[in-house]
């Protein structure tokens, strides 16, 4: 079997790395950039450090601070139009996946005619951007800073298609995550877990992605409960940022699969956080994967510290791994779909949306996916985590 792996985006990592933003932007040839972020990042006091670094380097900037969760195509069009009118030659996305994905997508409108909707294709199109995009994550979860994926909410149907493009640099500073609240820490950390678990089990897996993903899972299991309880723990935050970044690099090679496909279906119906949706699905997904790639599901379990005797059936490997994932979810205080007040019948009906979107993700699942199978999985997801 042959395989391919890449380092799509260079990474500057470390405490205080944000203070090098201005010089790195200048090295990329930018004289005026658009800073893209949301109100939460601004309230956390992160933006003054970023702006001070840009000013010190002599880089001019304009601000787009209207980012909301699951940014829409309309928001991207607004951001891109403002950037083009301002004559920027670069973008800096600061925040979680929403800010980074909006910065990615809006940057494409510098050299591609709007609206962004015309570039939603299945499978996603890979587009070249005319200006550098520098991404600064403030959560340890999405890995968007090192992947080619930008996910945008398509209105009015609330589906979440992707566009592929490559950013120029990721600046990962664990200090920026110290003020992230427990619920966001949980959702983003468990999102990173699912990136790693799906990278290990995907059809597109490779040895390097497995190594990075396996290490990421070990770091998440050890450090996520610590950071949820004590967000000021610098060591835990540092390790989680490494884990999220490495999980992102892993799935940039392999892509995710059915779990993210199903999570998008839940998001379209309930608008619940992406990471929460992904991890809800993951235990049942690992059980399904164990029917065809039990050795890979075992890798996930072993990374979590699950002890296997070597005599387990495929089903037992899946169940042991699923039980460990559910235990981690409980330890982090993650509520179930029922506890969140989601209607069971509507939840199960998400299978219809799943079968209409993200064909590439379904095809990357190691199991041949059918509508009946997906419906059954939604039932198990709802019923088996309480």
C-alpha cells in the first residue's frame, strides 16, 4: 500500500508566540491586513497583544469583528467585500474555528469573484488565495490553523459545505487559551479527540497520521479533565494545544469520516456546538469501525489507556473503546443529547441530512455506509450515552 503525507502549513508554537505576529506577517510581505475575530476573543484581552505586535512591525490593519458561531456564507461575503475595499494584502484570523474559517474563506474573495456560495462543490474545491492567511487559534480543538478545510454554513438550509485552501502560517500560543471557559474547553478538546480517532480509522490513514493522532489522544485524556477543572493550569493548556495541533495535522492528511458527517447533520437541526456533536457520535462510530478495522480501534483504546488482553472479539474491542470514550465525556461534564433537551425523533431524523451532505466523508469511512446504518447509529448515540 502506498500513501502520502504533507505538512500543509508551517507552525510557530510556544508560550508568547503571539508577540511575533507582526514580524511574521511582515516577513510574508504584508503591509495591511484584515484581523478577523469575535467579541469573545476581544473580551478576553487577546486582541491588544496581536495589534501591538502588528503596530510594532509597522503593519497596518483593519478589523472585522462580527464573527459568530458557524459563520454563514453571507458573513463571509461581507468580510471579503470589506477586505477588498480596504485594499488588504493579508488576513489574520484570531479565535476558534469560526474566526479562522471565515478568514480563510473571505481571503479567497480577494482574487475570486463573489459570492462565496458559487465555490461550494462536492467534493470540495481546492482554491488558491492571492494573499497570505495567518491563523492564531485561541482554543485547543479545531486544528483549522493547519488544515486545508474551511467550513461555512450555507443559508438558508444551514448545511455546512467546505472549501479547501492553504493558509501561510499558524501561530499557536497556549497562553491564549488560559481564559477559555470550561464548556468551550470541553467541546473543543473533545473535538480534537474525534479528529484523532477518525484519522486513525479513516480509509485515508497513514503511519504518520496514526502516530500524531495516537499521541494527541494520550495528551487529551491526560490533560483535558485537568484544564476543564482548572483553566489556569499552563502545563495542561500547553499539552492540549499540542494535541489539537497534531490532531489537525493528522486529519489534514487523512480527512475525517462518518462522525463529522453525522455531526454536521446534528448541527443543521439543533445548532449545538460542533465538538459536542462529534464526540456524541464517536463511541458508536468506534464500535462500527471495530467491525472492519479492529486493530485501528484498538490503537484508539490503547492511547486512552484501555487494557486489552489480546483475546477480545472485534465487538469487545469496540465496546471497551466506546466505554472509555464515554467515561472521558462524563469526566469532562459533557451532557447527553437527552440532557440537552434534544427531541429524540428529530435527532434520529438527522440521518436524512447526513445522507444528503458530505459524500466524501462517508466514502472515507472504513465501513460501507447505508442510510439504514446511519439511522441506527443516531438511535444508539441518543440512547447509549445518558
